[in-house]
C-alpha cells in the first residue's frame, strides 16, 4: 500500500528554500510546515528572516504553519515541535491538503523525517550550573563526543550548549522509542548555493536586515520586559545585537562578529545535513542558483516519477 507523501525542502540559511517551497506549494495546492527553530517565536521577525509576505505566489496566499506559535522569551523545544507537527499533519490530511516541510533546523527536520520521539527532558539545575561554569569551546568539545547529537546546529552560547549537553546526558540513561507518528514516505530535497554564493548572500542579507530595523526589533523586545539573557540564549542576531545594545560591543564589532557567526552557523547546518545522509536519509541536492519556479518544477517532476508516492 502506498504511503502518504511528505516532500521536504531543506538548506542552509540564505539558500532560498522558502521561495522554492512557496512555488512548489502553489503548483501542488499544498501548505507549508516550517522547520525553523527560531521562527516559532512571536515578535522575532527581522532577525529570523520571517518575511511572511513571501508566503504568497503571484498574489495568492500560501498557508503556512508552526510560525509564531510561542512567545519570545520562552524556550520552545523539539519535543514540542514534534507534537505540533503531528497536529498540523493530521489537520492537513483530514482536509485533504498536501503538506510540505521546509526549513533549515536540522534537529527539527530529522526528528520528523526519521520519526523518532525525543523524550521531554526535565531541567537539572545542579548539572546545568556545573556545565555553565565551562566556556563555550569546552562545551562544544564535550558535545562532539556524542555519536548522535540531538542539538548541535545552533550552540553558539554557553546556555544553549549546556542545555544540549543536558539533553545528551539524559538520553544516555533514558531510551528514546519509536514514535506513534504519522505514516508517510518523505522525499528530501536540499538546496546548495555553494560556499561562495552562500557567503555573499549572508553578508548582503545581514546588511539589509540591519537597515530594515533589526536593532530596533531587539530593543523593542528588551523594552517589552524580555530579559537580555533570554534573547542572548537564541544566539546569532539576538545575541550580538543584544550585546551591542547593552554596550558590550560597538557597532562594527557587532556587525563583524555576527557575520562570522552566521557563516559558521551555515557551515554547521551543511554538516548536519551531510550527517543526515550518513544516518540513512537520502537527500536529492539541487543548485540554489536556479530560479525558484524552475526548481519547484524539477521537484514536482521528481516526485511524480517516484513509484513510492501516490
């Protein structure tokens, strides 16, 4: 019996994956399920690249899910993401709608494609306190000793790295089980812009976001009562802009250090995706240099040619 289809479009930051997913959704009459670990937060728009106007094709709105589902300042996790994905999947299938999964958060993507339940990991205050006394390089070295890293693509702060280690240590003594998860066949497509183009796009997009009001966005979040350490926890834009606002960095230092951090993050994303392939997830790689409509047409053709899908 043929299983339901889940097309997946992934890629590093600035690869243009959302535009391709929107074009594909238009062609298939589909809806998009986001797999972005920071776009889940309300009010964090410019810094996460949450351009909701991009979810439209020739003026036709493309429905999207799992964006703006948690308040800024909270700590949404992959356990919650799996739960919410299942709810959206069930709703789409009941309405006869085809979902498309799209994003760059490797842990979120892999948790869905491989269909494993990640247990809710309680906080261990004593362990967290000990881990947070270590510096970031030391924490990262400890994380690298784990074979299957449950949270490795975005650990550019001590707090995030400590939480990742806390999860790994918990999983050493608590066995993850196969999830009671939707039965589908995923087909994963990756967009690879190449290193040179990726770096150029990241730098251009960073300067554009600074001009669009990224600093003002972070200031507004701080003014709303969100603690600076909670924004710094999210890393990347929210870490470095918060440090600039707090007077810990000048503007040039903030901009340059943030650019380097985003480049490093994109590299870690690609490393995660290659790891997914080694762990048994086939990815069909496509050049991100082609227009979104052309790539969407190619993906639709490849899906139609697959005997696994109805």
